[in-house]
C-alpha cells in the first residue's frame, strides 16, 4: 500500500510543454504509466491545495491502463479519480472499469440549442423568457418533473434513452442526430439496475436538479473558426440556450450500488488499492459487465432528461418569439461516462474502455462516431463557464486523438468548495452584481447562487486557452450569458 503521507511538490512535475507537465513513473513504485497534466506553471500551486494530483497518480496504478493518466486544465479533487481525469484501459489485457472514473452523476452533460433571433431583437422579451423557462423547467434539490413514470416506463427510458422520450412525444428526430451516440447506448440493461435506483428516477425526468446544473440564455459573442461555426449553425449575435444536467438520483444510486458491491469484491479477491475510492473490477468480469450495462442505462436516462428539458425550452421560446421560431440542437455532449472505443496505442489499434470523469469526448474529423453533418470538421465540444463568465464551443482535432484519446475539459473547474464559497460570497450580493452586468437571474435561493459564484471556479478563458494551445480542441465560438436559471 503506497504511503499517502508523502507530499507532492512543484519539483515532482516535469515540464513537457508550456501547457503540459508530467509526474513520471519513477515517482512511485506502483505506477504503471506516467501522470500527465494539461496545466500551466501558474496553476500548479493551486492544484496542490487539494488531492487531485495524488488521485491522478493513483489512477496510473489501474490494471490494463495504457499511455498515461490525464488531467485536463479544469482538474480538481473528486471521488477516486480527480474531476477532469481521463484514463483508458485495454479490454483484452485485463483492463478494469472504475465507478470513480465515471462519477456519481453518470452522463452529466451539456446540450446547446440555437434560437434564430438576434440579441437586439430579443432584448425586450428576455425577462419574460427567463421567467417562463424558470416556471417550465423544474430545478433544485429533489425537484420533480411533470412526467410521472411507472417502473415499467422507467425500464423503457433506461433501455432506449432519448429515443423513448421522442416516442412519448418530446423533441424531434433531428434532436437525435445531433446527440452523442444519438442519445442511446445499446448495451444498457435495466435488469441490472436496482429497484431503489429506478424509484428515484420515476419523477425526475425533465428536471435540472441543483449544484452546478443550470439553464442559461446566451449570445454568440465572438467567432474564432468561421467554417466550424457555420457548420454548427452559429453566427455572431444570435441567441443560444445551454442546458447542463445529468441522470439525477438514478445515476447517483447506480454508482452507490456498484461501489458497495465492488468493495465486497476487493475484500474477497484481496485487491490492493492505493485508495478505497478507486475501487474497480475487471471490465470483462460479470460485475464489470453489469456495472457497464447499468452505467449505460443511467446515461440513457440522462439523455432522455436533457431531451425532455430541451422540448420544454423549445416550447417556451416559441411562446415568446412565435411558434415558427426555429430552435435547433447544435449538440449534446457527455461527461462522466465510460466508453468502449478504438484508439492507436504503440502503433496498433486497441479496444479500450475510456473513462472520462468531468471530461468530454473531442473526436477529430472523420471518426464514424461523429454525426454525419459534422464529420468533416470534427465533433463539437461544449465547455460551460460560470455565472457571469463566458462559455465556449470548440471542435475536436485529429491531434487530440493521438494526444489524449480524443478528450477535452468539461468546464472551468472548481477551485473552492461549496462550503467555502458560501462562507465567502453572499448570494444576494452576487444576484445584484450579475443583474448590474445585464444578466437576468432566476433562482429560488441565494444559497445556490453563492455556491456557484464565479470566484469559486478557475478562469474559463485560461482553461480553454490551454485546451486550444494543446490542440485537444480548437476554439469555435464564445458565448456570453444574458439570463441564468438555477435551482437551489
């Protein structure tokens, strides 16, 4: 068992590039691969204030891990894996799957819609739009949606994801085309999901939840890549709406159930873990396959959830701006997910299980997983910022496939805990500050605002610039908030 009392210092980081540092395998005897951090020098000191670097070193010990364990520039401490962590294990070489590498909010993700109207034309209606969105889309801790499902109906959502939501009358066929995996993982199996988890999902479809989840009306503030922006249907001055949420209670319960089960296996099989939170099981084992099928079911639930929310958003926009106003999906991207993918490793194509925990796919042009309309330019990468700051649309690159298994960051990344944020920020003052910047706020609690204050997060401009400079993804457009809808 490694000695966790050992401190990590700046001297342990070897500089590879201005935006890339490495802790080599020689740092600790049980490391199978180096740990790589997409960060700048100025970020190292802050990162050493939590356990993120230590957690990434622990990830390098996973059986079957290939290449490196990666930390994106939004990295911070999580459960088992750091948030912003990426690792791939070779399936045919005893590779494992770890719930800590996927997270409790399975398939938390981002969906971006465009509204074919300019900010100037929309300005007189924005307050009414924000109010209608807040009333239409339930948010907050324990929030319930208008759609109440039986266990039998939940099983269909778990099996078919957004396709089942479409069958129930929500959204459009076009929405499925522009969703990662078309909103459904085929290996999902509702039978390996507990009744307790299913019960938690019966009334939460179409809801945002709490924490860092939000719905935001934005304006396209700047275009960096004309070709990609045109392909994605973005132009300067138009309105967009970003939705950030996941699988709610059902994903959390699935993770809880399988962590508990894998902990029992650790005792039976005498696995040596550097951290109990990094519990894992061989991917091809019965428990590994069951967890993967349950995780995929939770991912399907999350896609259905965002699909139904987007349907409500579209309804609100068309009530405010007119029933013929186009409200189109740009893309829906996942973070907190594990995927079976093929990548080049040591000059050969290898079947991998890629963990992306607080990280997104950023596939370059030509990959068959990218929807046909975008395949020639690359996959959209959606990076939400914080309240009062910008969000970004980027595009995956060919280089990213070689550098980090086609992966990118998923947001700005916390630098302050929610408790500390509440101690340092008054939600009422933040609300006033945002409104003074022309940002409309709809939230039923000031506490939730305080927890998600911009000062609690890293600078999204710096995070995105590292991703761009490292060629993990390239900047396409910057989106500035004009209205924020959050629960508490």
